[in-house]
C-alpha cells in the first residue's frame, strides 16, 4: 500500500496550474469497455484559477472553483468544465485582482478607493468568500457546489451554469457548514457547523435539511437545527471538516486545531490577514469525542453528556460510523499531533522539487487510519477497566478517576508519509452500517499518486498505481445487480502530464483494482478534491 514510485521529474506541479474553461464538451478516447450501467455523470470540483492578473493565490484551497463533468452515454464519454461564477470569481475577473480574501490569500483593498471608503468597507464587516471549490451534493432536486462558509452555490449539473448564491445564515443559526454532509436514502441532508450557542459562547449545530417537498418549495427554507454540541473553549471553536453518522447517532470529533474567533473578527481590519492566520493549536487539550442521539422524537436529537477523550489528532475525513452491540465504531483518517496539517498545503510547498516536498512532509503530522470505539453503556464504578468487548477490535475505552473516558484506537493502516485520504465506501448500502471495504486516494508526501482499497476487517490492501500519474478521490458506483459490498467500479480522474493526452477518467474494478476502461482527453486538468456520481 506504500507508494512504489518517487517523483523526481516533478510532474505533479502541473496539477496546480491554471486552465481555461472549455466552450463545449469534448469527446474522450475510450480504451477498454465502459460498463453499460454507467449512464450518468461524474461531477468533480477543485481549484482551476491559481492567479488573477499578476496576483497569485497562495494556498491549495484558494484557487477559484472549476467544475468538471464526465458524461457517460452508450459506451462513449465526453468531458466538460466550467468556472463557477461566484462573486469571488466574477469580481476577480472584472477587476483583474484578488477582491475577496480566500483561505490563505489576503485581498488588498481597492487602491482606487480613498481612505474613507476603505475604512467604511472594514466597518461594514467581513466579506466571506463564496468560492465553492470543495464538493457538490444534492439538496432536494437541486445541486449545490460548496466550500465551508455560509455560502453555497446552486448549479445546473447539465450545463454547469451557475444559478444562484444561497446564504445559509438566512435559514439557520450557523456560521458555516462542512462540505461533507450525510445524505439519507430519502434525500434528507445532515450537516454540521459552528454557531453562537447559549450565553454568547461557541457551539456546534447539526442541521437537518428535509428531502424534496411535495409542494415543490425549497427544502433549504425548512432547515432545522436538530442537536447542539458544546465547545470546549468559549471563543475558540475547533476546525470541523466532517462528522460521523450511524443509524441512530451523530459522532463529532473536537480536535485541538482551533479557530481564534477574536483574531478572525479583527483579521480583516489588519493589513494582510487571511483565514489561515486565525488557526492555532491548543497543545494541552487533546481530542474530544462527542456523541448525540439522532432522533428522540419530533425530529429532535439529544446530546449525550459523556466526556470521551483521546490523544491530539487532526481529522478531516470520517470513513464510516456504525453501531454494534452497544458500541459506536468510528473509522477515521487521522494525522497524529496538534499541528495543523493545512500549514503544509501552501502551493509553494506543493510545487517544490521532489526532495523539498519530501523534506517538508518529514516535519508534518503523520497520517494514520484509525478505528475508535465508543461505549454507549457507561457505569461510574467501572474505572480502570476496558469498556470495549467487541471481539474483533483492539480499540479500548477506559474510565478515568475524573469520570472522563480515554479512547485508544486500533490502527487500520499506517505508513510513514503515506496517507490513505479522501476515503469513500459503498455509501448507498453501507453508510452508517457495518462494512468491510474502504477506498481512498494515496498521498505520497502529500502528492496524490495511487488508489487504495482497504479491507477494514483484515487490513489487507490493494493498489492501483502508474508512474507519473496523479489520480483523485475514487468514487464507488455499485453494479445494479451487485450482491457483494465491493460489486462495483471506482471512478477517478487521473492527470498524467507527460503522456500524449494529459488526463483521463479511469474506471477500476472495485473487487481487485484492475483497470476496466479509461477515457482520455487532450486538455489540461488541475487537481480536484471531491465530487459525486449523478445517475
């Protein structure tokens, strides 16, 4: 599962270069045979514009959102892409400069405005970015491109046209939501974000957006907070990128990576500040696991006030969460320690020569796939003994004298500077349920260079990898009459800068990771983060 290749030629630098959008879909050259059940679209999102005029964007999460689409029809494939016409993008293109501050890039005030109008711009408050470069998902019958702020952008997934910007603050008490919602079979969407809680202290709200409405009204208008998690620090919420959901419970992991709200609010009045400047690590707090019941009646959840603690980690992606005999099993992609991993994702780092890339990754927190097990039935008198009695895991939970429960994980995969990240499962059949297989993008010193399948029960792994090829998050599509959990295919977009055609959509057999087909296109493609297969 460890990468077989080094990348001294530095071909990976190409995945961080600006591309022009296409005016019309282009046909792909297909090798192999496209499975007949693939009739929909693969949608992907990522940055596409890495500078405006002579002003660069500095961080991986700053480039302007480009939406990609591979359409399947009668065994043929076409590729199309288009920039999402967010306020951040339109204003940058119009003014030929960075106008809205991004994650790691500060937007300088308009040099044409005088000191008074600049002062009033600050006085009015923060202009939060709507650059939706992270993911796309359905709400009701609509599709939204998203980042992690309060703005989501409705898109037409056929034409890739931008339809409208939606401010979630108008509907629910939230400062922003993650790009990783959980979506139930009926289309109900659950998401989490930080908010102002009771008594002017921070908290985290889980929001429920109902499925398609009979009267065709917008489900977002009926969004509701279903449960609130407390914040360990009053003015410093943890950075939250995703959360876990089993059939009956939510799992929220509060890591030591904090957003300093006071810094955040003052950042925009300080020359040169951006979002990255507002993160700090609490070196003593460790990690807190919180659980809540999903529904105790009337669509309301309930926080369960037990203090589960663990050693400090960064956590961006939950793999899966399920219940088993009075325990919650939470499988997650972690990075060990409290230093913020995003500190290593500046574009200057990622575009360095291979030896420099490796050197930086040596300093960074180390990746590890972990299984934490949380006991639901807790008695105070059981201090000092392991509360977990599932036969198949070495994860432990021990009550301490102060009443907190210390969690030690089972390691499902660990390789030095070899991450199993952007995980996917057979979500339709096994999301929130006991499962066997996870699929992921393998990062080699932060550079994506392989696709990995992991059996979480036996820890066996399978790998697809080719030299100088840089794939993306693999999305699982079930074979319609499939019986086994891994009866299906994986779809991933691979960038191969040295090849005759610089990019392709690869279809792998999820059973053994063998290639079924590829659809090559002769146009440059940058990195993508997340996406979906739309049937």
